[in-house]
C-alpha cells in the first residue's frame, strides 16, 4: 500500500535531508518549500545533486545544518 504525501515519514535527524525531510523539518508543505526555494530573496541553501536524469528532475539532498542556519537567520528573535 502506498502512503499519502501528507504522511511524510522522512528522517529529519540525518545530516542530509531529502526535499520531504526539509519540508518536515520546517513543518511546511512541499509546495510552500518550493515557493521559498524559488524566491531569490530567501537565499535558501542550495542542494547537492545526487541523481541526474534526462526524464526526471534531479534528486537533491540538503545539508541539515545549512537549513537550520538559514531558518535561524530568517526568524526574528524577541
């Protein structure tokens, strides 16, 4: 049986995260993550291409520490 995308079971404790893992870490949807990544002003960390295919989009991994650092720099602190 296949799982729904809303049942994201990606590991968020690994050093490198998939797109689903990044979305889960940030507790946002993949669509919201795509919007953030495509916004040049957000300066979201670039992923590492691990699989490149002519038919499909490249598979990327994102360094967890860079995503956490980006988040901390985006969030105003009180």
